[in-house]
């Protein structure tokens, strides 16, 4: 585990990360989802993909990478790009594979790697439940009458115990529609999904597959973190995707 200090405009970030199999040429970068951290991705993949160099990153506001700033998805992508420019050689940056889970998949898509892996990725707007709609409307009414502090009880579980700046960041990224970005993405893309996912439905995965012309779609009979239970199978697919030959 290490820390790399980077500067993004007038902001400073100490990015916590870990590199495994540092002597390998093929590089795969893992980006976690919202509310998660690099340890979750390590748990799934650190013992697999032995012919690849793994880079696990705590994105700002998660794990051991702190931030006091309000960010957007594009900010996250720019920050990760600067980080990669600092820890990799130019020829490695041009050939890396980036695997992003959920929110991390949106960040990965912005980075436009040679090979993109989307794991139950966010970015397709789905209908909100009646309960969620009611919570949003009540929170707006409370804000209107100056009771903003009371809206905390209506916040999503994704932002429980988070600082105000991370809550504002969450509001920036939660309802983004990436349909147009996916539709204009032309590089090799592997889309992996959990068939029982309730956070990002399998219908969203299929839509992303339709939008990204040069993509492959594979699903597993599991939920949002399907890659933890199916880490061996997912790793085999990644090996094939990176090398072009069956593992």
C-alpha cells in the first residue's frame, strides 16, 4: 500500500493505492463503486490475473483517500488520469485495461482506456420507486421552509455517515445519464453483470451493451457484487479479454 500526492487545479489529493505483480507488462486498473473502496476489488481479483499488473485505487472520499472538495464524475476521471500519469510509463498508459464497478464504471468510461470493463455500471437512469419519490418530495418541502437539517433522515443509504461535501458530490453524480457517452464510445468493452442486481438492473446492462457497438455482454446469477462470488469466472473472462486467447 502506498500514497501518491497529486494536484488537480488548486486541489491536492493524497491517493491511496496498491500495486500487485509490478513486474508484469499488462496493466489492469480497478475502480470501486460508490461507498466502496479498493479492498473490495482486491478481495475479488488480487489472487487471480497472475499475468497482469494490478492497480487498486481508493478514489477521493473513499477508503483511505480523503477529500474536502465537492467533485463531479469528470473530476474523478481527471484525478485518476493524473494519478496514472504519475505511476505508469507512457507506453503503459496507452495500453491499460480499466475495470470499473458501478460508479467506478462511469469514471472508467471517461478515461477511454484501450480496453474497458464495466461491472454492473451506473449511468442508465432507471425509474424511481414510489417510496423514493415521496422521500425526495418531502426533503424538497423541508428545504423550502428552511428545515434543511431535517432532510438528513431522508438521505440514501449510499451517503449515510458521509460528510457534507461527499453528500453534495453524491448529488452531482447519482442521476447522471451516460446514454450518450456510452453510445459514442467505440473502444473494446466487456460488460459483466449480476442478473439479480437491484442497484443497477440487468436491463441497464443490456441497454449499455446496445449503446456500445463494440461490446460483449456476460451475466452471472448474482447481485450487485457478483464478482466477489464469481471471481474465478470473471477473472478468466478478463484474462481472455486482455490477452485475446482463452486462459
